[in-house]
């Protein structure tokens, strides 16, 4: 039996092997790492390449939670897409975390004399 070898050229944009994904119906062609739009809203990131169409929708794995390397995504994300993806549960590696303030350290007490 003769085997045919093919090369897959897909950049790994996942920052961790642990992520949550759901199956969605892809009605167009999506690259791995492309933003998946469902009902006009951002639904997540497509995990693997899928070629669907309106006549023949294909199942697509859509990441909804996990860590991503944003500089490796196939298309640069807009600010609105980043905001929507963060709201879903996707985190971007390499971003600086906002420092948390300690409770009670930034309080000012004023008193008034009558």
C-alpha cells in the first residue's frame, strides 16, 4: 500500500494546550485562528481550518476560553474584536496585567467640625 504524505502549514497560535471549544456550523471558509462570527457577533476563534459554504455548512471547532498568542494569529484583530473575545473568556499572552489596588489603602477620610 502506498501512502501520500502532505505537509500542513498551520502556525500554532495557542499559548496553552488547555482551552474550551464548542462545535459551530461554519457557512464559509475560515483559517485557523480567524474570528468566528455567529449572528453578527464575535463567538470565538476557529481552532482548525474549515471550508464550509451556505449550501454545505461544515462543523467548526470554535475556541471560547483559553490563552492565545496574538502576534501569531493569521489576521490582526481589531480593538472591538479583542474586547469581545476578552468578554467571552479568551486571554492574550504578553499583555501586561493591570495592577490591583489593595483594599483600604487608597481611602481618604475627611471630618467636618460643627
